[in-house]
């Protein structure tokens, strides 16, 4: 969305117009801020301020650990992906991603915008 993909921006605006809340995790913040380009700071800050935050707690950590034990070798799932998946699944939220191959967890639901 922050890179201006038309289909993603359109879907996100439709959600906002319907009053559907969206959320992020500290993982998303870290990943986005790590690749921030000069001048993108205000837009990025506004993007995250417009969303709720899913807190990473012990429940999420244990679930992420289980995901890593099960999928790290077979699907190359890394810590960040396991935490994001566990946060979404533990919160009953749908994960919106363009790269589903990193999320083979059968209990994870996706947003199909």
C-alpha cells in the first residue's frame, strides 16, 4: 500500500470507507521503517497512526514458536512471518499479504480484498 499499488490502495480505501478497522504489528513497523526512503517518513507515520496495533504477547510468542517448529524448514518460515501469522490467528483477524507462500499455517485466515 505504501508503494502505491493501485489494487491494494483501492481495496484499502474501500475498507476504510466501510469503517472496517485495520491493524499492524510491531513487526510490520520494523520491516517498513528498515526500508524507508528519504521523504517517506510523514506518509508512513500517518499510515501506521491510522491503524490499530496487535500486541505481541506470550500467547502470540508460543504460537509463533509452534509455527517455526512446524514450518521453518519445510516452508522457510522466518521469525517475523511466524510472529505476524500468530498475531493475526490469535486475534481472530485476517492477514492481508501479497506473499501467501510464507504463511502455510492452516489456522490462519486471509483477507481476499
